[in-house]
């Protein structure tokens, strides 16, 4: 589907080609990659799918503004800023960490350029991001705004993510995706045929705490054949090391695909480790979702 927007690049889900990973596949299971990173330079990857129905809902309900939440490096914040600019809507970002306390990041600078209004709050205050009383107070301050939770983790986000399943052909046996809030994984599991096994790679330490949170949103008939891996966290969310950097560099040289160090780099490191350990059945047809996270 093509979405033409004001003076920005078109968002086109038809650009999400499937690319074989020939080096990674040699001598083992067949592993391909779904290039959601190609649909738009900023509103890339899974973020667009989680935002689209939010934007449409907000517009239909007469909201002029989208308000959302994120850290100073948040891909979701940037995607929201860009999507709002594309849709001709105002954007407000509630940013974790007081202004001045943290260094102004490239992400925040880009959000500002896209005219997102940034509202900084302390980490303590930010922790109330799902607290009805605080949200109520914020909605008094921004009465024109449709509120989207951190990571796009609401009903519109989960339903929007289901559209990614329609880009995955039926012959794939194993689907791999990187997990943050779990919203994308929920959409996928609720929509993909149950026989297609779904593996979520969580880039934080102890990331399997997400299991019950994900399960709570699954249709019960679909609550099968999915699993989280939190082995390849490299010290925790946002942390990286030389080994991961080298892996991503080699991956770029061999497969001509750039990965991001926060999500897809760790996922592909795990997928390769499983290939090396012969954990993928030889006849498996694996597809890994490139969920974006790159900057031009
Ligand atoms: C945000 C993001 C994710 C996590 O998606 P969730 O729906 O929050 O689980 C995965 N990969 C990339 C590149 C992201 O930017």
C-alpha cells in the first residue's frame, strides 16, 4: 500500500522485498529477510504499521495532534514525528529525562526538525506513563491530542502490526522478529497461521518478563508456536560490544544489508548462532523481519 504525504517521501509497503541471505543460509536452513526498513527513510520498519491506524483513528475522531512517549534515542518518537509531518498533524513527544540532564541526541534533533514539540519529564515522572491520573492531567494540558503509548503499544498498534503478516508468504516455517514492547509480535501471532512458528528476540536482559504481557493480548486459538529468546542481549537494552559491531559489519559485507545495534543486529546474531548450532531444522524456511531502526 502506498501513502503519499505532503512534501515527504512516499511510504510504500510494496518496497518491503524479501531478500535471500545467501551466506547465512549456506550449509543449513534457508534464511531470508523481509526488508521493512525500505518502506520509508524515517517511518521505517514496524513503526509505520503500528502508527497507521492510530493516525487514521485520530484524524477520524477530529484530533489534530498525536502525543506519544519515548526516550532520547526512541525510534518510535522519530517515526511518530515523521508520520505526523507526513499526515499534516501536530506531534508532541513526552521525553524521558530532563532537558539538559541528558545530551541532545540526533534522534531528538531530528524530531525537532520535523516540528515535534518536545516535553521533557524526569525519569521518575516518566514512570507514570501508564498511570491514568497523570495521563488525565496531560490530556488537560493537550486536549487536542490522541495519546499513543510508548512503542505504539495500543489496540491500533497491535491491529496495525497484523498487516505485516500479510507480507509473509505461506511457505515460511519460522518467522523471526526483534521485540521491544511486544506489540509487533502480538500482531504477527494473532494473524499468522498458527503452524508458522514465531520467534521473538528480546534485546534486554531477562526479556522473557514480556511473555505474560504478550499472552494477555493473544487470541487464545493463536496462542501457540511462539517463543521469546533473551540470550543475545549483549549486556542489556542499547548496549553493544565489539563482537556485535564486527558481526554487523561482516553481515553488511556479505548480505549487503545494514542492521541496527539495538534490535535487528542482536536478532541476527542470535539467528546465526542458532544456524551454527544446527538448531534450525535443515528443511526450515526461515524469514527474519528487518524492523528498521536505521538512520539515513
Ligand atoms: C521499535 C523496534 C522494535 C520493537 O517493536 P515492538 O513492537 O515494540 O516490539 C523492533 N525493531 C526495531 C528496529 C525497532 O525500532
